[in-house]
C-alpha cells in the first residue's frame, strides 16, 4: 500500500483528523520500530518514549517503512513476544496486549491510509476476529487523548472492518 502513495497525496487529509497522509505514514513508521522493540523485549529509547504525532517522514520511507512493518510482523511471529511483560510508549503491559495494540494500530491506520489515497483495503477474517474485541473494549471506555476518538454509531450488522474503524472514532464512509 505504501508503494502506491504518490507525492501529491502526502498532504491529503486522512480519517485520522489530526494527521495528513505524510504524518500518518511517519507515525506508522515510528510505531513499527517501537512495537518491534517491544515484541523483542528490547527496552530502551524506542519503547520508553510516549508517541508523538509530529514525526516527519524519513527520506527513505518508501523502502524503509515496508521493511519495518515486515520486521514488526516477524517479531510478533515469535511466541515469546506474546508472553511476559512488554513496554511501548513508556507504558508497561503484558506482551499479549502489546501485540493487540500493534495489530490494531496497523489495521486502523492501514484503513486510514487506504481511504485517504483511494486504495482498496480489507483484512482477513482471523485478523478481524482478533481486533474486534480489542477495539470493543477500548470503545467501552472513555476516549484516551491521542489514541482513539469517541465511537461512531454503525449498524450491528455492518461489515466487521466498518465496526472496527467506527469504534475508533472514524466514519466508515469517509470521506
């Protein structure tokens, strides 16, 4: 998907209202590094620092960020990543939670990027089944500044991906 983002789309708005495409992509590139370190239990500056939304794209983002995302997937492919305690954004939590947060971030921001750049996007049933309860739990609580906005109402029988993004405060029919 990143390979299909054109230079003229980098300043376009996204469903994640505070982040234009370039800032959203930079955020995803940064979270890939942080959660890869979290999965590997490689604690330090990448895992100890709260996320910021003012990161700028690295010059080599078109090649580096897909590699980072592949490394993230590989890191959580190790069962040890899901066990014990982990840390990301300066917050300690179980490895299982770290994995779910990382997966949810990639799924939701992938949808954001697809919508903003006119690309098709879908997730497989297993991913949807894993992410849905996680976002339902988050949506049941008060919104956390910088995480998700208040849930947007959708029909109970709406497609699973629509329900996931709606629970994170996004309008599934954006724009």
